C-alpha cells in the first residue's frame, strides 16, 4: 500500500468515527449543561466551594467568578512548583526557577500548556498530579463553560443571566472530561503506553553514561492532553515518544480525542438554541476548513518541496518512522487547528509550506474545530462578523439566531478578533528588535523569523506547540510568552461573556423576508471566506517574510 493511500484511509476513517459519535456525544453534552439535577459528587463539591448551585449569574458575575478561579489556580500552580523540593513525592526535583514557574503556571491555567522545560527532569510527581494534571481538566472545562454561556446568550430571551460558572465548570470536569479520560487511558494502556507511578527506567545519555528518570502516569496524562486540553507532555519528545504514542493506531486514537469534543459541541449548540441545522452549519464551516488544512499539509509534506527533501526523496527529518509522513502531517494539522499543541513530529523540520500550514491554522484563531469550547465560541464570533458584513451588503440590520447584531455586539466581536493579532505581531516585533532575543533562534533568515513568529502565535492562541529550533527558556521569553498566554486567554473570554450577556438581554426578532438564512451552504461559504480573508489581511505580511519567503527561495 502506498503512503498516500494509507494516509487517505487514515483520514477517511477519522472522519467516519467523528461522524459516528457526533450526534450521541453532542446530545449527551446538551443534557449535561441543561439538566436541572446535580449528582451527589457535584453537590459535595458545591458545599466545599460554598456555591449556590441553583443561582444564576449575570455575565459580569460569571466573568468575575472565572477570573477569580483562574487567579487562584495560577498562584497555586506557581507555589507548588517553587516549593516542590519541600513537598512529598518531589523525587529529588529542585524548585522550579521563578520565570519558568510563572510561565508554566500561566500556561497550564490558560489551557496552553506550553513547556519551556523537560517534564521528566523538572517536575516531581506531586507537581505533575496536583498542579499540572488538575489544570488539564479544569482549564478545558473553563473553555467549555464560556462556550455554553455564549450559546445560552443566543438561546435566552430578555434574560439578565447566562448560567452559573461553578456549575458549568464542575459538570464539564466531572461528567465529560473525567469519564473520557478514564476510558481513554485504558485504551492507550492496551495500545502499549505505560501507566506507572514511581518506576525507574534508564536512558543512555549522549556521553555514554546513564541517568535515572522517574516515570509517571503517562497513559492517563496522554489522554488528558489529547482531549484538546494540553500541549505539554511528560516526556520532552511529546507524542513522538513510544511511552506517549506507541503505534499507528494509538496515533489515530489520539487525533480522534483531539477532535471529538470540539466537533461534537456544534451538535450541543444546535440543541440548546433549538435549531439543530444551525449546529450543522457551524460544523460544516469547521469541517471545510479542517479538511482543506489536513489535505494541504499532507500535500506539502508528501511533495517534499524543499532543497534537502527533494535531494533525498522524502521529508522525514524530524518525523518518527513509526508514523511516517502522512500520519505526522495529519497529526500536526489536527493539533494546530485545535488548542492541543501536542506534537508527534518537529514542526520546525517540516517543509516551508508545511510549516506555514501549522502557523496558519493557529492564526485562523483555532476555530476548525478549535480548542475545547474556545473553538465553538471563536467560530460563533466569526459567524456574528459574517452576518454583520452581509447586512452591510444588503442594507439590512444584521440578525443571527433571532438576535440583532447592533453596534455593541459588533464592537465586542471586533475587539475579540483583534486581541490575538496584536499580541502575536507586537510580541514578534519586540523579539526581532532585540539582538539578545534574536540569539535564541537556531536559524537565521526567514526560518529564524518563523521560529519566533510561531512561538508568539502559539502562546497568544493558547496552543502550546513550538518550532523546535528556538530556545525560549530565558527570563525574557518566559515572561513575554506568559503575558501573551494570559492576555490571549482572558481578554477574549471577557469579550465573549459580555457579548453573551448583551444577547441574552435582547428580545427575539421574528424572521422576515430580509433575514439572512444562516443554515444554508451560502452562509457556510460566507463564514469560510470571511475567516480566511480576515486572517490573510492580518498575517500575510508576516507569513511572506517567513515561511513563504523560505519556500520560494
């Protein structure tokens, strides 16, 4: 079987599996977020938190609850890293330095999971479990909560509330993420991933000696990571390490985990607003963009359009031979289309245009299907912008799902869209303007620029992957990228919640002859076009100086 045919079968089987679970899983998540009943575990958690679970919150209270929870989480994760040598299960690990502790705390709380360190030689067991693994769950649950809050904004009429943050947070963790992680861990253990607590394995160093590296609960951490919640891994080699990704079928299963929640949330959206076909329209937009990205990344990598790949007949540098070109390209596209950030190959070693696709996927805002929750609310923001543009073209007041898109709504949507480009481009310019920061680049010229651009794009979009050539374990990069992660996460969330509150307060507008149908292929094509055009206008100059210049040279 040829590599191309095997890659196509791999992709088609993924699409079939996602289609199979889309309806039942989306309906299940709808029941989770709309049920009036709290289970016993949840009631215990609410009592411990002092939360009135049946109390609704305005968007301002919802946002303050989210920010307070996130701030406490950052302080806790920072403290446990700095004090880990004095805590149990440190396995001899030293305290994490202040700038890495800051960067890591912000990274995991913002669902970025960017790692400026080697996990197996920096973090003790307690830090991995109580700090990082916990945030793998709750940071993803925060994203789902925000998405559901926005969906409620579209669904509710003249309401001053959009739900209860604490209930949404707990339900997302307890009823969705934990069960999937439990079952997924069993599947991956069966596939060859290890699940241990304190066993030691020996690795040979480059000098011929050996050093002890303490193993950890790799299988369960890998499932948490691939649910779209985590770009980090226990091993520095990430999902190319056989203890994190053993075979081709575990590679397939991990990509499935990356995509299943964000794609299925579109069904949940349609059920909540009472128009399933609206969910299918958003799913179609995501699917068109995702499929195009996966296919183009495969084409660029299989074609080997670069000097060295063309000379040797393949672009295998930086790729694991167990997966090959196509499966590595599909993994790379999937992980950058979402906020997962896991890698099973070095994106830095991709062909110029293959590497450009991983950059472009993140620059789209990670909306196809995007991160857990963040992909849905990002795509709904783009839908709002699209109906506004369509309204200007035909001279009618823009409406979406029975809600008017007035100046307040479009201002919030526009500011949402502008946050990430500002962080990416200002951060990249600051780094490239300093000789000291340019020294962190492994390569010069266009590829070196791509390394820096990728780092700030990944951090600002809360992705977590990196071009491997850049050295970011410096105080300046740790602080700068940490700020990009924080602003790139919380500023858009505040704007989304403000939009949700504004929509929820509106009375529904009846459909008329001038209402744009937002469930038809015409609207799907418009949203795809607006998404790509906005990104192209914003980032094309930077891409032209980086991967495009490298690919054409």
